[in-house]
């Protein structure tokens, strides 16, 4: 007698629980479809670029080979160019920087390039820069302004006298 | 499409060839001898000395042929009187024959030429510095510091190469020269000694254990004596 009554209570309780949550399910299907469409749209812009590379190699072997070759070509060119700076021994990259807004040309010469002129590049506000790859060691050098005037580097590690009273800059790498 | 693919492929295959072609061909000792024999404007007697000296330098590994050739070309093209050019080259040759490191001397000649200094001034500069290098080399050799030997420093051992001995001797000689030329007191042996050790410490091409060896084996008064000799020579030059 008691058992059917208990089942009724249980069934009624579950029904009330489900009905209480029904408002959460309203429009669920539409919301899911909307989210899926958004994701597809976001990925679509990039997937157009990547699609050729995602095609299995077996279907486009020439394209895959050419892509690989292009990657190697770019890496090779970067290595060949010393990654943006002249290489004077394959060492640490050292920046030479000097401010000469009025100068027409600035070069640096020193022990590291057998006292030949390496040009600096003019940047904003007349700041001249160049990056050289130098092996560890001690180097004397000097800047040359407009191809004639030798000046020391204000950022040097130290200065030494050379040829009478002239000053050479010194850098420790 | 196929044309573009083939072009990219071809470029990638040719790039290493292009990069290799861009590099300078390797200079050999024979190239230097040929230059001395056929191009360099010097007397027959000087030519013979230069050939002997550069041969010794290459044999000992004191100098690379590429470095030698670029230096000889630079001196030859300087436009200075031939006698002075010969004197400069004979100073370098004498250093090579005595196994004195030459890098500082080559660099001072190149610096002088770049800055348009007269060749007689360049000659005086390197003759003075060569004597300092000789003095430092003799001092270090008297303590057993020479290429090819094994230095025992504490529990560690280091085999000295020609390059390393050259770097140390050049650094010590350079520190002594700079100390005296900056107007500091050459009779203050301890200050001279400290300057030399500081130079070695700061130069990262010198292993720290070699600086330690110099500190333990070379006495301040020995370096002070060389500094005073430099000061005397510089007084004579002025």
C-alpha cells in the first residue's frame, strides 16, 4: 500500500524538477547553431591562407616540395646576410650608436675591420647605428664623420691615446 | 601555377651556390709569396727577408695568409716613399722572425694609414711598440710561458697555443703602453701591475686561469721596469 504512494511522490518530484529547469532549454538548439556558425566564420579567414598547406602531400607533391624549398630559401638568405648585420668573425652582435644629426655620413673603423670604413645607417633624429658581429676580445675603434673627422664614441668602455694626443675608443666584447 | 612552383624550387636549389660564390676565395700562403715576388714594390734584399719572415709566420700559425695579403696590399698602395714602406715591412718581418706577436703592429699601421698619418710617424709608432712586445715576451718566456707548453695552475692544466700566448703578450704590452701614454706614473709598479691584470680580466678572449697565472708569476717591479723603458722611449720620440 505504501510502495505505490512513494512512487507517486517520486514521479511528482521529478516532474516538478524538470519543469523548473525547462526555461533553460528554450532556444538551446538555435543558440548552439549560432555559436558553431561564429566559430566557422572566425576560422574561415585564416583557413583560406593555410588550406593549401593542409592538403595531404600525396595529393599536391609539387606544392609541398616548393613550400619546403621556399622555407629553406628564406632561412638560407637570412643566414647569408648575417641576420641583418655585417659579420666580422661570427661572434656576438654589438651595436655601434652615435648621434650626429647634421652628418652626411658616419663610418666606424677599428681593430675589428682592419681600420676600414663600415658605414652606419641614419635613423630618426640623426641617430646613426650599425650592428657588427664581433668575437670576444678587446677592440680599439673610432667614428669618422663625413669621411674626414675622427671622433671617439661617447658610449665606449674606455679610451686610450694613440698617435700623439688622439683618442681611440675601446670596447670589450 | 606550375611555373611559379618550378621557379621557387630552382631559386631554393641555386641559393646555396650563390652564397658560396659570394664568399671570397680562400687566400693561401702561395698567394702571399706571389704577391711579395711579383707585385710588392721592394728591393730584392727586402723581398727575400719578407718571404722568409712570412713563411715562418704561416708555419708557426702566428698569422693567416688572408690577413697578411690584405696588410701588404694596404702598405703597397699607401703612396708613401718606398724606403719608408720597406722599413715598415721589415719591422713586421723582424717581429715575425723573432716570433713576436704582430697583430698589434699590423693594426697600428692600418690605423695610421686610415687616419692619414705620415709613414715616418707610423714607423716610429710600431718600432716603439715592437720593443715593448719583445720585452714582455722575454719576461714571460723567462717564467716558462711559451706556446706548446702545459701550464699548471692549481689543479688545472692548460696547453698554451700560439694564438693564446700571442693574445696575452699583446694584451700585457698594450696595457703597459696605454698606461704610460695616458701620463700615469711608470715608477708606481703596483699601479702598473694592477692595470695589466685589469686588462687581462676584462678581455674575455683570455681564460681567467691565465690572468691568475700572470698574477702569481709576474712581479709588479718586472712590469714596472718595462713601463719605465716605454716612458724613456716616448720621451726620446717627442
